[in-house]
C-alpha cells in the first residue's frame, strides 16, 4: 500500500511538471539556430556586464523638510585676500539681532596679492570646474560621492619666499554666528564695539590707499568638507576705483549629507553679485568695501547616497536573460517562416515539391486510362 501511494504521489508530481523534457531524438539542430543562440548569448553577456556596473553605481536622493534647529550656531569659514594692508582693513559680522561679532576668530596675514604661475593655474582649473557646475548640476553629485578622493580646494602656497613688499592682507579663519540673517563687512578701519551701532575707525587711513580688489579663495557655511567646491571659491574682483562697493547676497540652505564615506551637517548656498561705485553727488550712497549679506532658509535638504539592493539586481538579471531568450526565439521563428515563404517551400500552387507533382501526374494518367474503359462498357447499336 505504501508503494502504491508513493507511486501515485510521484505520478501526480510528474503531471504537475511545468518543464517537460524532450528526448534528444526529437530535437533537430540547425545552423541558423546556432547562429541565433550565439547572438543571444553575446547579448546576454553584454547586458549582464552593463547591469553589473549599474548595480555597483550609486545615486543621490534629495529629501526636503522644515529645519527645526534654530538654537544652534552657524559656522562661517572665510579665506579672503584684499589688496590693502592689514592695518587698514577690518572684518566683522552684524546680524539682525544687532549682535556684533568682531574678528576675534579671524587672522590677518600680510601677503602678496599677485599669484604665482602655479597658483594662477590652480585658479583657472577652479574656474573651469565652477563653470561646469553651473551648466551641469549633476556634477555636484560626483563631488558628493568622491569627497575624500578630491584634491585640496585651498589655494596652494607659494613656491618661494616673497621678495616684494606685502601690500595685501589675507583674512582667514572661522566665526560662529546666530542662525539669522547677517552681514559680513570688510571695509576700511578696525571695527569697534559701540552701544549705539556699528563703527569702523577709518579716520587715519588715507583715501588714496582704498583698494578693495579682492580674491575669495574660500567661503563656506557649516562644517568644512574636503573636496566640496563652493560657488564663490576662486572669485577674483579687480577695481581701479577707490570708492568701489562689492556686495554678495547669499541664501544659505542647511544640508545633511549622508554618504558611504562621510556623514556631516553642512550648508549649501546660492549667491547673487552686485558692484557699484560710491558717488554721493550722483545719488549712489554707501560705504566702500566688501559686504556679504546672508540669510538662512527655513528648509533643510537631506542628501543620501542610495544603492541598488541585491534582490533587485537579481530580478533585473533574470528579466534580461528570459527576455532575450523569448525575443530571440520569436525572431528566429519569424525569420524561418519568412525564409520558407521566400524559398517557395510552401505547398501551394505551382510551388509544390517534386513528389507532389509526380503524384499529380500519376493521378492524371490513371484517369486517362479509365475513361475509354467506361466508354467501351456502354450500350451498342
């Protein structure tokens, strides 16, 4: 009884077989089928390799939410060179809360404003990258994914000791400010604390020494990340007017970066530039200098690096193999049908095979022989 039940179970399983086997004696191979199989295998191998590269690649996912962190401080990283002596210029920040932050976190370093050939080459390369970033925003994702591999974005040091007089001032360092709108001033005179407002001591500086030609080697907000290029990095402005005002209007967007190499809280920003000559007689009022006006956005962007899961890669790979098998099989059958029709192998009309023609002639001869016999058996007069 047990053997019978096992046999019934095996027979039932065999009936449910969705992959019936065909004996080799009933399988016919052909050169055309072998050619199509080689093409199919080559296409499957090529698409599988391309799919593997897609599986290894990653992409950036952007998510937006309201920034609820309004109590923390905002870090501003500054590296600006002004074509004036350090004792003649001063930098400070004044925000909307009337909080004045002096340059206690900034350093003043006398330097030469002109760049060496190596530094000029670095600046040109940086300008090319900036232009590509403006034209192709997807390049920013490449920078995000290759943070630690990127070269240093800071201006390289001079190759030799300077022999010329140091008539420029490099202002660099970082300061922490409130997360509200503010204004970074770089103008004539050192800033001083004043209970009634904001002041710079500029009375002892000659007006002929005013020169606010400047170069922004680096300006960023938040944590510094190696390899990231900011919109104002490498900006250089040259002026021959003593009363020139340069203004940069910046919108800062908090950004949380999560990649496979680094996780950091930083800030992106967009900038609009404006410059004009101060001429009170013509109605252009103001103060000569460099002014960076910034404002923080209420939205926070989360940039995370995504990767294709393994199960999705396997499903796509199976789809490639099955799709190519089905498609090539249908194409092979269609091509074979068309080939048979063109080569006149269909058993229709005058294109019948030779065996059919011989059989038809024999039937006609037999009918011709039977016709007089039927006539002889008829009634006679």
